[in-house]
C-alpha cells in the first residue's frame, strides 16, 4: 500500500485468497493481496511523491501496515485512523492513515494517507526552541522536565541536583549583564566537565542549574557528584580583568519508581537547596523537613487571615516593684487561637510572622491594641490609672516599618502620653542595623517612651551600645533568673548585670520570678522590678484591670491603716 501524494485516496479490494488477483485501479496506485500477502503497485513517480521509495516493485507493504489492514478487514469497524511512520530515523516519513469500509459486509475499503512529515518536523523544531536555553544551549526547565519524565518512564533510578549560584546578583549589578551572561556560560562548561557521560545538565533559570543523573547507590553517589561540582567551581573565574569567585548551594532529590511529576522532583531539590544554604554543604531532600515547611506555610496563610480579620488578642502580665510588690506596668503579649480552636504559642507563630514579613502588620496591630486597652483602663479609673504598658518590637519590624510614626499615631488616637508606654527590643534588633536602629530609638525617646532591652545577656551586642543608646531598662533573661538560687554561674551573671546597670544608672527587670525567695533575693541584690508567675500569669485585659483596681483599693486601705489621722479614715 502507498500513496501518490499527501491526501491520496487508494481503493483496496482484498478478495479472500483465490487463484487470481483482482485489482481496483485508481490514478497512481493499487493495493492488492495475493498469496504472498499485501503489496503495492504504483508508478515510480507516484511512489516517490509519496516519499516511500523509488522502485515500487521492490517495496511491498510494510508488515506493520499490512497487519493493521488485515485486522481492520476482519473487524466490524466502519473506519479506523492511526499514525504510521516508515523509513530510517534520519529520513523517516510520517502519515495519518485512515481505513474506511466502502460497503458493510463486503471485503472492500478505502485507504487514505495524509503526509504529516513537514508538520511534525516543524513541531519538533519549535519544541526544541521552547525547551532550550538560548544563552547556554542547554535544556531549559521545560526541557529538563522532559528528560526526567523519559527516565521515569523507563523505571530507571535517578536523582536530580539543583545548583544555585550564590551572590550572582552582585556580579550582574556591579559588572553588568554581559559579564553575568559570560559567567553563566563559563559556569555551565565547568559543571558539564564535572559530570559523567550519562548525566544531563540544564539551566533552570537565572543562576540556577539542574543535573539529571542515573544512580545505583542513591544518596552516596549523588553526594559524590555534588562534591565534584563544588570543587570544579572553586577556582576563580577570570572575566573582564576580574577574578570572580563562585560559590554554590546544591540540593538533591532522589527519584523512585512511584515518583510524581518531574516538576515535583525539581521542587524537592530546590527545597533541599534552602537547607544547603544554611548548612554550607549539599543537602538531600527529606520529606519530614518538607512537611514542616508546608505546616509553616499553612500557619503563615492562617496567620495572615487572622491579622486581616483582627482575630488575635493581647494578654497582659504584671511587672512589679520588687521592694514593695506594687504593680507598675504590664507587658502585652500576643495570643492567637487558630480556626481549629487551637491555642498557638508565640514561639510558633512569631518566627513565622518574622520570616514572612507579617510581623509588620502584627506589630502595628499590637501597638494600637495596647494603646486602646491602656486608654480604656484610664477611663474606668476616671483618670490616669497609674500603670504603664510595655509592647515588644521585633528586629524585622524596626527595619521595615516607621515605628516612631506608628507610635505617635497610636498616642494621638488614644490621648495617651509617651511616658505611659515602654517599648521592649532585643539585642539582635540593635545588631542587625546599629545606625538605623539608633536613630529610631532616639526618635522613640523623643516621644517620651521608656526603652527596655529584652533578654539582656543572651545576644551579642557590644556593651558600648548601653552608653550610646537611650536605653532605660535592662531585662534579665529568665534562663539566668530561674536557676540562680541553685546555680552559682547563673547567680554570678545576674550579679554582673545588676552591677553593670547600677554603674550606668539604668533600672533592671528580672524575668521568670516564680517564687517569693527569688523575689526577695533579687530585691536584696538591687534589682528594680520583677516579672513572672509569682505575681501572675498573662491575663486577659478584663482580668488585668481587676488586678489593677484591686491593688489600688488595697493600697488605699493600707494607707488608711498606716496613717490613722488621715481625714479619709473617718469615711
């Protein structure tokens, strides 16, 4: 069987084998069946136009097509279409073949061949362009996915390495995109030189490359190749009279027979890259770590909704004067009950908020809510209730937000003065950007606020900051306070902090005061304030107000008892 030209229709009349052969002539070609099977009779010109050869007499129908025709004629189908190719790989021809029964019940059919070679060649050419990186000539991300899918279909064990170049953006910004492109091309050559013959390299985008490798020993083999790539990139690259050092982070994902889509394997390797950036060496994807990351992302999504819907709340823990036990302030602490009714610890959601940038809207909400609460207590007291309120400031919040403006707006909205607020920041906040944080602290101090350094002694700040910055209070971390009565080292640290604060003229607050013995010892050592479960756990705003009101009443009674001659004693 053959065709004279693309789209040619050919009559076929296969009488079940008899002594003779009946032909149904059509212009250019005949398909017939005799004792030797199916064969084609056509003019050489028609045969050449069909792209099937040059001498028709020497080209009987291919067995694959003959078998298909036999199967169709033996069936009850009225028509059937399928793709068919002939020839060698280099000069192959591709056809869309159609069988159509001319009359039901008779062994006669119409065969059509539609030459699709040009269209398929064009599609393959476009596909190559779509799956090839124009700069390096390597497969791009889509082409890399195709390679992975092909290996996965063969059920061959394989691994994917994702190589992320560090600080490449600095090269682009300092030396221009042309030098950056030259560097990428050179890096690609180096990496390719470190690969084995059966490994494939791709550029996934930007400064990220991917390697597909066949593995027999799993992680060990992949880790060895990753080490080889890192060594290959260690030597500086000489470009435009500069020597450029290139470092990289490599993540590894091991493929298996039951893998999902290729993109999923690439994403797993990219996730491992994040861990590699932190550890400094190649990391292999761990499902447990990915599950933790997904849980953090889910928490981020839920936290964003909670902030937008104002479904968080503040609790308030009293800070008391150690010498008298009098409440002088409350520290406001964020609390969150998620949509499932679970109380999320600040140790869980605050790091997520800082990592995602949600700490900025969360911090703004906390400042506004604390100011409104304090103003509400004043209204219930009929004036200044005599209590300060402390609000925590995150290092990320101080870097990204205009905190003085936020504080000033909250004070204006509630009618409070700056002296009523204490702003607590950690040592890490100062270290992150000393000059900017110093300016911010002076602006906050100009508003009249009190500034406290939280968790003092656990960070790495220079003690010179204590002289240069307008810090009023040092808060001694609970890790030193809770064990100071039984641990000499903790006691020595607490003594040192208290001595330093006294020398610099600063007040101190001890966190984690859980017993009366601790409170008495700290007071004897000269600590100013205490905070902890000995006084109270964090309270809801209404409970905190009752504690304030109760303390105010008890103070009035005590004053009356102490001074019998006071006129108020007669009422």
